[in-house]
C-alpha cells in the first residue's frame, strides 16, 4: 500500500486537476451560448441560399457555359475533402469522429478507383489525418490563438477551393464537419459543395419555378446571378460549417470537462478512503507496539 505522504500528494494533485477541469467546463459553457446562437442563426440563411441556387441553377444545369461551381468539371475522378475540426482538444471524441468519417470516405472513394485530396481546416484534424493519410494532404488551415472565427476566414477557404477548381486540381468537393444538434450530440456530416447539389427534379423545373411551386423573376439574367451567388454560397456553406463546428466543440468540451470533474471527485473519494485506512492501520500498528512493549516490561 502506498505511504501516507504518497496518498496526500496524489489527493492534492487530483484536487488541482479537478479545479482546472471545473474552470474549463464553465468557460466552455459561457462560450457555447454565443456559438450556439451563431450556428442556429446561420442555418436559415444557408438553407434559403441553397433554395435560391436550386431555382437559378435549374435552367443553367444543361448549358455548356454553366459555371464550374454549379456543375463541376464534368468528371468524377479527383475528390477534394475539406475536413473541418477544432484547433484544440480535451473535447472527447469530437475531433476524432470527424477524422474517422474522413478516413472512411477516403477508403471508400479509393476503393472505387478515385483519387482523394484532403484540405484540413483545424489543427487537430490535420494531426489526426497525417497519421494514416499524409500522402493525401495538400494543405491545412488553422486558427490557433484566434478568439473567434468570422466570415472572412470562410471566404479565404472558399477562395482557395475555387482557385483549385479553376486550376483543374479536383472534380468534386465535399465538406466534412460536425453538425451541432444539441449539447450532448454532434453529428459528423458530409456535405457536397461542388458540383452544387440541386434537389431531385430541379432540372425539370423551368421558368424560374421552384420545386415547391414558388415563382421567381430574376434581373439580371440567371447566369449573371449565378456568377455572383455561387462563390458567395460556397463561402456561406464553409462559414456555416465553421460555426457548427465551434458550437459543437464547446458543447463537447463542456461535457468532457463535466465528466472529468465528476471522475476526479470519485478518485478523490477513493484516495481519501485509502488514506484513512492506511492512517488507521499505522495507528493500530503503533498501539500494538506500545502495548507489546509495556507488557514486556
């Protein structure tokens, strides 16, 4: 059994750790409120943008001059995965779940004879994917030291992806990230960015009509609108993923630190019991020695 001094040192060490995890839990909880509100506020705009592009793109899908952001390159050989994770850890399986989804998608695509390239957004995703998929990595972006992420950051990623598309470096682009569902649930999600996904039957809906029956009139023409909206939509979808990821990370870290605080409390309780038992055993041993000595005299 460890000595009393060793047990005291361990108890004090666990208590210090418990204070840290408790503080991290409160910090994550305070950040979660703002991150969650931002993520939820971005969803309606992103969804409406997708619906608008469905209406605009319906008449341009079959055109030979259709933008690449809408229809892609026409091939399906090279796939770009934009994997969004956090820059920090201590959040349970939050980062590794996205990494596993990206790894599974890479294996699936390569089994179909496709070439996969990976752009990591977030330091933890980069570190995770480099272990097994280093040869597929073409770059990474991180926001270490940044207090918050803004739309300009998403625009930078979107601009980089657009430049790669124009250079013919990939045919299909997919965004992999954690979608925030609730404080205890974050869902690893794959969303295709390029070609822009359109609802089924969109190509058959003409005259500015949406699949839900709504009618739109566009001025100027659809191609001019698409040239302006498609890059903006790409940035918006990336920004939405970054916001969802931020909210999910804070929720996951809050849950992980809450569990760590509880586990530290349980460990302190067990160590205290062991300490009391060891102390009682030492006292009993000393009493026996004293009594034995007295009887010997």
